[in-house]
C-alpha cells in the first residue's frame, strides 16, 4: 500500500529514476540553492510512479561511478527525446 505521507513528497520535474542516481553531497556540501538533495531525502521510503507504484530507491555511496554515469546517460537521453525517435543526436553533437 502506498505511503500515507505521499502528499508530503515534493513534486519536481525530474524523473525519480534520475533522482535515485544523485550522489551524496560533495566534500564541501551542495550549494545552498541546490534543492534536489533535500527532495531525495524526503522521497526515501515513499512510493513513486505513474502507472504502477514502486518504492523510491537511492543508490548507495558505494555504487560504481561508471555505472552511475551510464544510467544517468540513459535517463538524460529519454529526457531529450532520444527514446522516441527524436533526432536529438545532432543536437548533442553540435
């Protein structure tokens, strides 16, 4: 069953799959204006999704850096429409 506190999870225009790949704060901390880390903290344990709900998961600090970059590239590609046949490759190479 979905979390009772679901209304408390902020709505942001970033896919939860991308937020789950967000690394922890750098040594000096995130800039004060950077709010996504706080959003991710509030999402922990909540249920996310549109057609089916699943628990939000943030990858841990030991998650392979290369694998994180690969997964982020897949999500980024879908955000610019590369997964829908959009000719975005030319834009990326420009």
